[in-house]
């Protein structure tokens, strides 16, 4: 059944249909009581093998929550801006702090960490506030992966720094250092800068701390680091300079991921100021994002990826990646696709405008399949505390998959759809500027005519909209589409980044 | 203004709809992360912006296209040039309307978590940005009397103060865009590394059952541990250095002053002015620092 229709008419219809907030029918939301007197901004969450939850806090506490007794205990303290934690099998916690990756061990078994072991401090610090350190994510290889923020020209470097200073750039060390009239120099520092080693890089750290090695470059503010179900390393980054909107990277070992400041630390770098390298040269090397979160429409500050656990969501989406978001009241669900060996994704709202709210920073699954969401603001828009989200076990109407075709998309649904509602499908696309400016407008935005929409099976829709355009973010808007039972989709807009378009036969 | 208008025209040429931009939507998509109605978060509140830009839409647009650093304690706003003038005007309109009649909320007085039980623990070993030290510094409150800054970069004691620990609020509030402040004047400073200016590698620290720290590090080939315990009767501490293997050469430690004036004594070695010499073969020695 092919339904030709006029795209313009449907555009109007689509924009008038507001996605209903029906999440509470399928999920229950519970706020976890927080420890008295502790600043409840969460930097990291993970479950211990005994079923208790480990959390690290903005002001440096590492605390353990027992979901049975609902009580907190203090495991470690005095950590500096911890932004991630992994609980190891023996109960040790591996925590990313500003200055190092640290293992907290409880050797005497009294429930308090008594050894703080430095696994890696093999990276530089200028003392600039924006040099956050994210992770760790544990790979299937048993190594830890960490991601280092570049510094912001919102501030200078401090007089004392850790690590080698790179002379590459318009300002020398003295000019980069506190005590000058920074307002006059800031513009020459680069919006974000990497003047000490490995800022803007992902590093791989051996689990015994014996080795730290550079893994990938080109990052700006990579708050989200994790592995997907296939073992691919994912990183989310933030809109800003060289970031037209927040990207999702499927990280390539040795690859350059778009933000040039980090390149000065590349082996064999020729000493050029990355800001003076022609954009075309950078663009050529850029390992393109597998996905884009359109600013304002989907996410502004995406955070940690996690794999949706068995029993936590309907079977049709188990194993998909979920991503946190600080700014907007939503999570993001990732629909994986692969074209000619290139990992690319469709991104869709999840739990948007539900009682979950915003500030969603760190994610962990409890033994009962509950998703624990730790929140933070860190002086930006956000929230605090921890919310537990538990699936009620009931099926719900979802987009389960998206695949690029040579002349359109194939969409999979979690339940049978109503063919009569397919006239409401709208497709638009746009691209972005890749440039030193902060963010980018949508470029080349256009409506894409839907030539045909056909249910090949009750849950499988094929959309014919002609060849896809490489480098374009395609919005497939299914908001007006209904299930056989007349329900709208929970997350009806899919933003699919076409890095590689299937070959037209 | 000519330039930005032209820019906007180019940017929007291919857009789908010709309808007037929705100021509320644009605000929520592009500004709300940093600007709230009645309270400064990252940037000023809508109430304050209304006071600044009421009936001055052109000034507002000009600022949003080319913002500068204006407030010493705030970060500079990124340019919003990419939104274009009509969108910025719509945002201006929205802000003026949204803030009408609203009043600025008084900023919460001071630190809501100043009395946090986890911060009141003594001893407390806390990593935080400290003044006059490297960015990998550790602040240690040994007891209610003595605190010091130990720097995990060069792996050495930097300075000591007595009477109160630190106020870390400037650091926490600004995500590191501020330093912790010792609550009392510094009484002892080691301007240069006691064990010599050698490449250092920090290994971490242990806490004894009472929470007193032993820092572990490597100086060149030398594995060192440095343990701190408060004195019971006096204000001060002992500082015990242990080497994994006996040192092969004599060690000369230069202090900021002669021992009586620096308030230091040693259980080993011999003094000559400010210099304490420890013989080859030393595996351990303890310094006692007193602050009368």
C-alpha cells in the first residue's frame, strides 16, 4: 500500500500533534532519599556486586546506598570533582577525579576506603576550571577509558601547572598565565585550549595502573563515555566551538574527532597552530559523529551512555544504548545502524517530559532492572538527587529500529501500526557548519518529499523518499503515526545522521 | 547591524517557514540552560536582563552577537550570532514579557552545605584547588588545630596553617573557577622541595584506622612514604619519611629557617644552619613540627 501525499499539508499536521506524556503508564518513578547535609549533585553511579549502589558527589564524597534499608554510608571522602565511578568485583571503586584516576580500596574491611591508589595521573592540568575529567568506562579488554576536557578561555591558566606546556598558539606561557589582564588575551587563546598533555583526548589506562596511552583525539567536553552492547566506545560531546550541535561519536582508535585543540599532542604533529590549519584539512581527517543531538529539540548537554538491560525495557529495545541529558527533561535512545561498515545512528527521545525531569547525568542499572539516574547541574541548568525508574512490564508503542535504504528508510516498531495513519510521516533534513564558531545554525534545511510509505509487515515500515544525503541529519517525524490500537508513539521523532548513504542501485 | 542582517538573510534563505520566530521556543532551546527567570545561574536572570535591555532591542542583539566579559565572577557568553537578528529580537521580546512584574530572588546567603557532616570529619584529606600550590594539591585537616597543603604534583608539603581548615565554597560553586581558602594565615612554608627537585610520581595515599594519611610517591628512583600524625599535647604534627630501600648517598634537607625558628626537630641526622644532613643508609626519619 503506497500512499502518496503532499508533504506541505502533512508538515502542518505534524507540527500540531504534541507528543503525549504517557510514560507513567509504563514506568514508575521514585526519588531516592539523599544523605543529610550532602550537596546532592551526582558525578557517578555504579552498582556493587552485592546490590548496593555506589555514588560519587560534587564535593567529593563516595557513598554507598543500600536499596533495602534505604540508608547511606560514607565509603570515601575528599575526592575532587569526581565525574565517574566503576565498582569492581571486590568492592573497590575506581573514580575519575580532576587530577587522576584513583582506585579506592577497603583493605581492612571496615566499610571505609583506606587506600587511595593513583592509577593514572599521566596527563596535564593548567588549573583552568573547564579541565574536567570524565569516565572511567571499562572496556571488554579490562582497561579503563577516560576522557579529558579542554580548558576554556573563560579563564587563564594558573601559575603552577602540571605537565609539559605546549608553546603552540598565539599566546606564550606568560600571556596564558593568571595575573595578566585576561580579558585582553582571551580571544587569542582559542575558545577552548589544550596547552598541557592530553587535554581533548581519550586515554586508555591499564587496570593495574601500569600504563596510560593516548587512544583518540579531537574532543571538547566529552562528559559521556561508555560502551555499547557491541563493545564500541561511545562518547557524547557538547555543542560549542567546532561542535555545531552536540555529537555522539563512535570512537575510532587513533582517530581525530573534530575539535582541533588536542592535535598539538599528536605524535609527529608539525607544530602548526591547529586554529590555523585549513578547515578543509581538519574536515578531511574528522571521524564524523555517528549521531547528532539537535540543540534545543533533542538535547543540549548529553551525558553518559548505558546499555538498556534485560527486563528494564520492552524486549524490542533491550541492548540499545540510552544516553542521559542534563539540560532538557529527557533521556535519549540510540537506534544503531551500519552502512558500509560505518556506524551511524538515529536518536529519539526517551522518558521525555516524564516525572524524571532534567539534570540527567549518570546512569546505572540495579539488580532488579531499575534504572538509577543521578542528576547534577554544576552551575548550569540541571537538577540534583537520584531518581529510580522501573518498567512496569507492559508493552508500549516505540520505534524499535531504523535502517538507511538506498532510497529511504526502513522503520521497525514495537507493535503493529495503522496503515491509515502513515500519511502523517514527515521527513526533513539539514546539515551544519563545521567551524571554530560556537554552535551552528541549521544549514540547507529542506523538506524531503515522501513518495511512499508502506507497511511491509505490521511492524515494519518502508519509507521511499529518494536517495539520502550524506552529511545531513534527517528528521523522520512519525508523531502523527498511530498503532492499530490508535496510540501515538513514545518518542516519535527520529534524528538520523547519514554519514554514509547506501549506494543507489 | 548591516553585517548581521545580511548574515541572517543568508542563513535563513533555505528555511521552511516564513512565520515569525517563536521567542519562547528559541529562548528555551538556546538560552534557558544558563538564564533563569529570577535568579542568576551561569548568566544573569531575565529580571536583570529586562532592567538592562527594556526598550533597547538593538543593544540586546548587539550584545548577543558579540558578547564580552563583563562580570568578574561569571564566564563570558558564547556568541549567539548563528541565531540571526530576527530570532534574537524575538528572544528579546520574550524576555521582556516573561520578566514583566517578576522580582530578582535574593541569592541564597552563603553555602547551603557549609555544615555538611562529611566535611566536618577530622582528620580529612581533601583534594581541591589551593592557593600558592599546584593544581593537584591536597588539603589536609589533621585535627581541629593543624591543617596543611600537600601537593601531589611535585609530591611535597607546601605550607601549614593552624586554627580552622578551608572554605571550599568558591571552588565548588564555580566548578573549579575559584580556589579554596585556608581559614587562617599560613605559618610555615616550604618554598623548595625538602628532598630535592627531582621528577616526582604520585602513587596515592593510605589512611590509618583513624584516618591519618601516608602519602606514597616516587622521587627519581627513590620510593618514599610520608606519614602525618598530630601531636597530642602541642599544636603540630610528626612527619615520618620511610624509604623502600636505604638511601645510597647522604641526604641534605634545606629548611626555610634554622630548626628553632622553623619549629622543626628531627630524630636523626645533624643540623648545620638550615640544613639537616642524613647519612647514607637512612631508611627512615621523623620530623616534628610544632606551632606554639
